[in-house]
């Protein structure tokens, strides 16, 4: 454990950020699964709605630095391909 006050504060901040990032990733995974389920069912309208929500969550997570920007772009690209195939 650190003895320096600034390091103690940094550790405390890191814990808070880690919990927030974990929650954001969990929500992101849920939306990606919802899109996958809608695309598997073949329902284009449901898949389109799920795509819009998932893309929005990906963009927000990338802008906050929770996920890498390239990861978000690759996921959105694959989802778009899958959506247009329906």
C-alpha cells in the first residue's frame, strides 16, 4: 500500500474508474448480443433498432476511452455488413 497521499488518491480514483469502465463494457456486450440475436432471428426492423443502439454505445465507449476506437469501428463495420445482408 502506498504511503504517499497523491498515490493513495490515484489508487482510489483508479478503483472508481475501473468499476465505471466495467459497467460500460457490460452494457456494451449486452447491446451487441441483442443485435446478434435480432440479426439471427432475421427480423430486419428489430436488427436495425438494435444496430442503432449498439452503434451508439460503441461510439460512446470509444470516445470515453473504455474501448479502442478501432475496436468500435471494426464492430460497427461487421454489424453493418450483417444488417445489409438481411
